[in-house]
C-alpha cells in the first residue's frame, strides 16, 4: 500500500508563523522604528503610497520617518519629483517621477481589464485608439478632471450621446495621466485635474520588459515580503505572475506559511524575531500596509477587517498594538481646537492606552499645529 507521506513529502522550507510575518512586514514598512530618510527615498522604498485622498501620504510618511514635515512632500510634488497617478490596482498612488515612468506601463493590462469589467458594455463600438488620441490632445492642451474629459469627448460628433462617465474612465485607463497640483498639497484645495505623464515629466515611460517586472516584484518583497504569488498579484493588480516568479526563484529565499503556502523573499531582507517589541503606531487611511496581501491576517484579524474596509471603498485610518490593527482613529476639528478620537475594537491595557496617548499627542502636533487646543478622546 502506498505510504501517503511518501507521495506528499513534508516541505523542507522553513515555516514562518503569523507573528514572524507581522514583524517582517513592519520592519520593512518602517513601522517598528522611524527612519532618518529623505521622503523621496522612503517613497521609493515603499514603491508607492496609496493616495486616493490628498492627505494620507503625509500621515503615512510621518508615522515612518524622523522629523518629517508636510513641506518636504509638498515640495516634491510641486517640483515634479513625485507624482500622483493611477497605478497598482488601478488606484491613485503617490510615486517618484522615476517610478511613474517605469511602473505605469507595467500596469496597463490591469487598467484595461478594469475598464472592460466596469464599462465594457457602455464602450461597445467605440474606436478606443481614436478616443485615446482625442483625450491626449485635450489633456495636453490643459489639465482636466475626468468629468471634463468625458464631457468634451461626448461633445465630439464621433461619440455624441455616449455615456460620459464611461468616456472619462476610458481616458483614465488608456492614457497615463497624472494629477497636477494644487491637488495633493497639504492644506491646499483644487480639482483632481489631469495631464499626461509625457507633458508633466517630459517622457512617457522608462525601459520596459521582463527585467523591469522582476525588479518591481523584488522591490515589493523588500517592502512587503515574504509573500505568496497571490499576495504579489493582490498588491499590483496584475495576473499570471507565477511564471515570472518561477524565473526569479533561483535568486529568492523560499519559506512556507502555517497553511503550507510558498512564500518568496529577497535574500537580504530582514526577518525579525516573533517577540520583537512593537510600539503603538497610527496608520494612515488607505495605507498599503493593509492592502498589499491576499491574506491580510499578518496585520489585521478577519473579524476586524469589515470594521476598517467599508462597503463604499474607504479604508479607515487604524492604529496598531503589538503590531496588529486594534482600532481606528480620526482627527476632528472645531474652530481653534483639534481632537484625536481613538476607537479601540476591544479594551486596551493601561500601558497601551498611555502609549497611544503619547504617540497621539505627536500626531496632533503634526496634523493640527495651528490649533490652540488639542485633546485625545478614547471611545
């Protein structure tokens, strides 16, 4: 009789439990201790910061960097060293200009797949090449919102009567477009107006090819790993990455998680001990630390996920206790006062509450330095 263990031999790869994966993620995300780095270098290490709203990248850098100030990121955006554009998972991210040129072409299949899934029927019969050319001409003439782009395209006799939001979405997916300031500047307001990457940065893409995709995945592992192929796909929105990882395998470390899934990693990335102490950390709204794995239990329990990930696509700001999501937070302003409202998911130990309050004072000093009165409220 065939011995089952002979047919399915035990995996030889070391097993990393949930706490080891948690500590690895937090170390690579600069959430165990703040780093003394220029903001641009931190942005490139993280590959990108999700930026569906203007302010989360500022909080994301504040919680990771020593002495970070809003002016540093605002200057990067104004000088075009950092840009906001649709990238991983077809959502708006803040990236360095260099990464915008390198990564945006890689995301094109994901952008087109999302467009077809959401607006395919409403775009039937449209010459998408002609539409793209027209949208390019419009946005290179002056920056426009997607609503404006859709309305201008719908006024063209070739697409008169077609669905305006679908036309704007097509331009977003088929053209590499960046959001221009003042959108994305701390304390400033402005429409989400877009022009082409080529107009804004002087070029549309860097070199592309298998090496660029492999380099992107290695950078993902350095910032989010160890990770499965499914995790990589969840992070970037691309599919069929298994073959790419097979090519990379000889130069990667391989582990298993507690469910037996293969985890891949770069050779020199840190793997802190499971009992590494973690200070309380306030994590920004939409932060990629919560969004970049198919299995997110390395940082948030499944029962808590629905309290953070809302049905309308908002990812609430969270705080970490012992490295795991333990509640949500918000800053509430009233005239000259600002309050940090902390909402734990379960009772906090006195020491954790005190540490959160201490870190919260620093957060309020960053978020509302102009307010005469600042307080922390626990709910």
